[in-house]
C-alpha cells in the first residue's frame, strides 16, 4: 500500500471514530431526556464554550476517588442531610455527573436547584455523584451517593480560576 492510500485510510478511520463518538454522545443525551421527566423544560445541555470552562474548573479540584471530591481544601463547608434542605433553591447551577459512562461524565447540563431537588432520584439513576457549580463559579454543591449535600463557597478563586 502506498503512502497516499495509508493517509487516506487513517483519515477514514479518524472520521469513523469521530462519527461513533458523536453517536455515543447522542445516545447519552437521549438517556438524560428519557430518564429525567420534563428534562427539556427544566434543564438544558451546556454548549461547547461553557463546557471547556467547566472542564478546566472541575479538573483543578482534588479527588479522594474518581467520583468523590476532597472537600477539605474548601475551608468552610456546610452540610445538609438532603438537597431539599439546601437554601439556594432558586439559583441556577451547572450539573456535572462525576460517575457513569465516559459520555455521561462529559455531558454538562444546567438548571435550577429546585428542579434538581424535584428530580433527584432521576439524576441518581444517571449518576450517584453530582457536582453543582454556580453559574458565576463561586459556589459548589457536592451530592454523594447517600444524598448528602455539601455546600462550599470558593474562598480563593485564584487557585480555581476559570
């Protein structure tokens, strides 16, 4: 096989991989729509530009395990037994699934905390570990697989810059 054919074959393989990736991402998005009632009324998928900011923000957090944040670095935290007790129910948050398939972890959504509270069981069917990030990146809420909620305000935004 000559060099030109090899390059063409590589390009076709790359194109096929990209197509398969897009199909898997679409299946994962459809799962969100199927498993969370009224998803399209209460939540929305995050676009590519904001997605990159969220990625950079989340990547700087320390983790105890792949799906468990090390919250000790946040200084002051507040714990709630469940999300319905969280006082900022009217605020909008980015929603990051910290466990599940690669596609699930890489799909970000946003919505009001009150809607997440209403649909908490449905969100747990997708990911038992959720991270909520305020739209201004100054507050986070971590929800573990027991439904326990930890709230933290970002004291030193320089170390978690956007």
